[in-house]
């Protein structure tokens, strides 16, 4: 709702937009910067006005929050970072929610993050800083494989940095821009969160930064992530940032599987608009099909399955009718068509029975897997309690 409104708001021609356009002379070096500054100020004022209408202006700009949008893209055709001069992107502590609220592209923030990481490496000449170690740990838990920071060096013209990494399944290093979008998305999220918190808590040691409290929004955390990563990402965030209040949106049941009581809210569309429903039960151990049905209101079975299931009680009758038609020495055109339809239904019954058998076996395996996961969680709790 919010994103759609802001997108329409920015696309529309407001009187202020018209005024800025009319007074602007032909594009020149002298006027370029001032015009861009005015347009950005206008966008910011429109965004604040919108949040004021919602009654939350008093919290905007006063509580330091980080908000990471769903569009976590960078230029994948490049092989080096680029220096960005947008002051809002550089001052992420003061403007941590700016791009999210106004739907401004996030690439400047990611480029500045990569430049910051590069500077840290060049200052220390190793990858021992906690930001490198954190990203390594996250990928180890996500993939079971090592994420290797290979080399970082300045470009020949000092316009940026070349960061080479080795990712899951890669034998040789490659520029970080060439990594999968899922990999880049995770680097952007984890790296930006750490960078933001390190600025917010400058007196805290680098290894203790992630233990500090903060409020972080992440929009569509599941975007670009492999399904197995979607299953793990929430647990990883809990473990690495134990005192952060995360507010996360997602469209994947894999993300919310394992959430506790009242941790999940669902935005439902009703006749009179949208309502927010808090899920009071926990989702630990819930089959994905149940989450689809309960949270996303999507039925597990498709229309064909439901049609066949409805006909299942009449299977013997259908077989008898088909057999009677087969035994007729002569059949007219209508009977031929009827026989073909009956034989197709009988063939489909075989698929239905196979599906039900597989589904039953799968549910048994899921129950065993969930019981195993519950035991693992109990073991981890006991270990933590024992120190």
C-alpha cells in the first residue's frame, strides 16, 4: 500500500513540479546541481507530508532506524565499485530510511558500503575485520560453503575498487558484481546493517557491534534468495543480531516457518480496505502447505486435483460405465466421445492415487524432520544455558 502510493505520488505532476520545470533554464553546468537539489527537497517534503497524514510524523526522523528496500541491485556489468557523491547515501546513520520511504534507488548505498569495506581492507591489509568475518559466517550457515574474500585493490584511476570473491561452487575468484543476485542481496543487507550499527555505536568494539539494540526494516527479504536460504535467513538474523528489533516483509512461507507466537502479522485485503491480522500461534514445525493455506490463503491442491478428488467416490461407477461402453460391438460418435472422457478420468485417478501416496510419505518425513529440529533447538538452548 505504502509503496504503491509513493510510486503514484512521484509519477504525478504536482504544481511544485511544474514550477520547478518552468523556471529551470536549459540544462547547464551552472543550474544542474541546484535543480537536482530542489527536486530532491521536493520529494522529501512530499514523503514527510504523506507520513504526516498517517499520523506518524513524530517518529520520522527522531528514532534512528535503518530501512532496507527490496530493490537491492547494483550495476552487474561493472567490475569495480564507483565513488558516489550523494550525501544522503553517505550519511546512512542520519538517513537510514530515506531510500526506503521515498522509493529512491539503493545502489548508491550499496556502492558506498563496498567502498567502505575496501577502505577497511586497505587500512588493515587483511580480512580480519568483523564485517568480513560476519559476512563469511552468514554465508557458511546459508550455503554450507565458504565465502572467500580474495583480493581488494584500487582501480588504476583511483575512481573505485576492484573486489574479487569466491562464492559457492566457484573454482576461481570473480568481481563481486558478477556474483548471483541472491549473494549480492545478502552482502548488501548484512553489510549495511553492520555498517549502520558500527556508526551508531562508535565506542563499542567491532566484535560487539552486532550485540547492540537497533530497529531495522527489511522489505521483501525473500527477494532473490534461493528457497533454502529463505528457510535459514531469519534464524541467522536472530543469532547474529540478537538485540535488534527486525520488522520484515515477505511473500514466502519459507521465511516465516519457525516464527514464534505473535511474530507474524498478515496484511489482508478485505471489502473495506486492508486489515492487519496478528498470528497468535507459533509456526514452528508447520508444514509449508499449512502455512500457504493459513497465512497466504492459497490452497495446496490445484483445481485438477480437487475435481478428481470429488469424483473419487464414483471411481468404481466410472470404471463400470467405461467397461460397458468398451464391450459394445458398435458405438456411435457420442458414445466414443463419452468413452474417451471416462478413460481419461480413469487414467487421472492413477495420478491422484500416486500423489496421495507420495504426500502421505512426505508428511511422515516432515514430521520426523520437525521432531529432529525441535530436539536440536532444545540442545542449543541447553548449551546456551550451560555457558
